[in-house]
C-alpha cells in the first residue's frame, strides 16, 4: 500500500506543479537575499525562508487526505484495505517521504544559488548541517499535522483554513493581557517552534524553546493530529 500511495503523490500533476512552484519561488527568494548580502553568506540561508515551503506543505498535507474524500476514493481504499490504521500509516509515511524529497531538492538548488550568486562569498557554519536537517523535519511535521487535520475534518478548504490559522493566525493570542498566556503560549505556537528548530542564532528564552525541545513538541503535535484524525477515520463511516 505504501508504494501505491507514493505513486499517487508522484503522478499527481497538481501536487507536482505545486512543488515545482515552491522550489522555483523558494530558490529565487534565496538567490535575491544572497545577492543583497554585503557579507559572507551562510549556506543554510534557505532556512530563513521556511514560511514559503510551509504554506505548500500545509496544502499538500491536507490534499493528500481530503482529495480522497472529494473524489470519493476513500471508500474504495477502505474496502480494499479494511485495516484503517494501515491506511493512516501508509498515507503518513508516503507523505513524509514525498515532502522530504522536495525539501531536499529545494535546499540543494538554493545552496547552489548561494554559491553562484553571493557577491562576498559563502561559508558553512558549525551548525549549518543541523539547521538544514531540522528544516526538513519541521516541514515534514507540518505536512503531517495538516494530514491529521485532513482526516479530522474531511474537507479540503476546512483543513487548509484550520491548519493555516494554527500556524499563521494563532500568534494573535499573545495579545491577550493575561500573564500566564503571555508567559507560556508563545513558546508553544507552531511558528515559534519552527523558528526555534531552524534558528541560526540565540533566541529569547521567554519566546522560544531550545531547538531539541521544540523538535520534540512539534513531533508531539504531529502525532496528536494524526492520532485524532486516525481515531475519527477509524470510528466513522467514509
């Protein structure tokens, strides 16, 4: 089943077009930033532009699940594979592989752009490898969160709007003038978790967790989303 899910992703013209747009736009943005830098550029410059692939990962993660409902193919899948946990697992792993592959393509092309265009040279920092690996992990986890919400709400617009709100709109809760909220919530916001994961410098501890704790929390969110979505999928008709 894993193979069939990967083939669905691979031969989906819409998703392939979206990923090509992501890679093209992302590489162009990194190239423009590199050209504008007046000092030596870190090769992990690409990590600073995570919000662009983040948008695409949200959409791809949601569509990987909700398109099955909109095209009424989820029922056929369940009839062929009655063990629904296997369906959730296959979709999740195939999505992780697919998104990880495209992130690697974007990172490689962006690094080549930096090497070719940085006017004052480039360098590989001590933590560059960690930052790039964390970037891939963060984007894959973001796609899995979207997939879990897709299983939960079963609607493409609903899943995209909900997960977009969780990532890019939720930070407005920090405006609530309650000390407990302002002290604890910012560090648990998804966008701040991702920033902590891909950070190349020191971050304010009152706003951000450490890199490794942020990775663990982000993974926990992905598991929770998939667990809730998988439970809905297992207990409900399709």
